[in-house]
C-alpha cells in the first residue's frame, strides 16, 4: 500500500461574522478525495491570535463533521488518526466562526493521508 500526505494549512486574517455564522475562510482550505484512494484525517492544529474564542469547523460534503474551538490567544492540537475513512469524491472544507466584528489572525493545519490500495 502506498500513501501520500495532504495538508490544508496557512495563516489567515478575517473578521468574525458571529459564532453561529461559520464560513469558508479561503479556497485553499478545500480538498476532494481523488478517485482510487481513501483519505484519513490525521490531525488538526490551530492557533488563535485574537482575544476571543474562535471555532474551526471541518465540513464533510457540506455538513459539519468536527468542531475545533480555539480559545483566546491559544492553540489546539487534536489527533484524528483512524477516526474514519473518507471515500473517493468526499469533499472537505475548513470553515471558521468568530464573534461578529472580531479581527482574527488564525493559523490552521489539517493533515490528511491518502491511502492508495
């Protein structure tokens, strides 16, 4: 079996629209599992430079899959290995939510592995 790592990552600045108003932060934070492979989320790391709680939402085919709250001026690391397999064609996106009007700088790093049977 062969495997390949994939990452959705970067440093992003945005203005919050409300904790109940998650939105796609950047097109670079999207991923579709290629044909002929199975993907597995391995970890999520995130850092929040703002003075307010923010939430990163891992979306699977348009539906929330996991929520990662990140405290004010804090960080989080969540191991996801062997949580579940993502079949070919599954779409993943990282959305964010923060209190309305809050200026946020966020560092995100979602690691996945593609398994080639």
